[in-house]
C-alpha cells in the first residue's frame, strides 16, 4: 500500500498542470475572439460614419445650390476637386484637402450634363447649363482594411433660377 501512495502524490501535480494549460488556451481563444469582434466593430463604425458624411455632403451641395446656383455650382470647374469646410456658421468650399474628425476626407466634383433630342440626360448631345452631375466622396484609412472610399452621385438643377 505504501507503493500506491507514492505514485499518487505526483498525479495531483499533473492534473494542476493540465488544468492550467486548458484554462490558458481557453482564455487565449476568448481574448482573440473579443479582439476580432472589436476590430470588426471599429470597421463598421467607420463605414456608418462615412455614410452619414456622404449624406451630409449631398445636403451641403444642395445648400450651395439653394444659396446661389450661378456662383456656387455653375461657375465651378469640372476638373477640380472641392472640399467642404464648415466655418462655424455656413458651409464653404475649398480646394485644400480637409479632414472631418481628423480621419475622413470628404469632397466633391462637378460634371457637365448633356441632353439628347428627347431632352433626356445622355452621354452626348446638347450641353445643359442648368443641370450638373455632383459626385460626393468620402475616404478614410483603417489599419484593418486600409483605405476605404465611398461615393454617391446626384444631379443638381438650378431649381430656383438663381
């Protein structure tokens, strides 16, 4: 009987080592899962923020149109990228790159619109000075996915004849 007692004393130590290893591997797996979930959450949050900035950009262009189509939309170059600048009271446009929240680059371009014989928008035809195609874009960098760019297009009309 003394022989069995001698061999069972080390058995408890082996159980502790195996249990510690299983616990360590389990905690490592849970930690890795939570890190991946946090990264995915940050990517999704940035995408949602970018989408809201796109929507706000379209609204900013509409404000430019409503204020004065001729000077704020019609007179813009079709080869220049413009950026939004909030001066604390009103939207302004600039050609200098501006960042929103230190992360998001948001801007817009203007393109001419042509109409065919049926007065429909077409790739060729007669130039329509009362209509412009606006492309608003937002881009940002993330260490998880790199640079992401999203854009949205809409037509702007000289709605108020100004």
